[in-house]
């Protein structure tokens, strides 16, 4: 199972595993810009650590806890771009799914960010995400300027 445009097809992936389904619902909602569907995919007491540890997105490194904080995370980090996931691997064990791949985000000005990461989803018995933990390195993020800027002669840059 794959949501067209949101994720690449993973050969032999168990499309019935609750954690993988939650991960795919998350990616689909992000691709469509559907904040309501994305938030509904989380349990009320869920935690988002994106990325894990202290970062410019989470200065305390404690994660975004509860739906109100997760909604603020959406508003500050997801809403302003067009994120698309391309997965190379999806591994399930217990009530978790670890997706390995690339996240590309196109911004309103046409610039694109590209980062490689590991995206881990843990679900409860109802299939709701209780933990989303991502591993990626800011200094490894690639930024591609808008196409129009890439076409300018160097003397205009």
C-alpha cells in the first residue's frame, strides 16, 4: 500500500501493520496539507520529537507534548511548505515502524530543502501515534535555491 505522491512503494511491505498505516496516514496528511487529519492521527498525550534532542525546533529537547503543542509544531514547521517523503526502507517491530528515507520540502519562494532521516512511529492499541521520533542532522540538510535564482548570472547573485 502506498499513498500516491506521498511515499515511494516499499517492496513486500506489510500494509496492514498499525504503525506503518499510521506513518502512511501521517505522510498523506502532510502532503495534502490536512492539519486536521494529521492531528487526528495522534493520541491526545502523544509526543513529537522532530528531531530527537535539542534543536532550533525544540530548544529544550523535551519534545512537543500533547495535541496543543503538536498543533503548534505543525503551524511553525509544516504548514509553510510542501513536504514529500521518499522512503528507501520501512521496518516494523512490535508497535513501531521505522521509516528510512528522504524528506523534501518545497517552500513558497520555490526553494527546496532535502534531508535524509529515520522517522519512527509508535502507536497505541487504537492505532494512534503516541510517539513520533525523527533522526536527522541539520548540518546535513541540503538547500536548493529557487529555480529563477539558479538561472541568474553569478554577477547578479
